[in-house]
C-alpha cells in the first residue's frame, strides 16, 4: 500500500512534536540511548 498524502491530523501532530523539540520541551533519543536506558532500569530492579 502506497500513501502519498498525510492527513491533516498527522500533520498537526508532527508540527506539535517538532515544535516541542525546537522549544526544548522534549528530546529526541536514538535507539541505542533507549536500549541503554532500558537495560539500566532492568539492572536496577534486579
């Protein structure tokens, strides 16, 4: 299935997320950062 258009709802959500990144309200993490974090909390609970 090929999609060439993005719905207005998706555009709005992406705009909000991008604005939050620009305003330092949220942070973009790499997959390696996420895996490292998850591993660290698992070790803490053990």
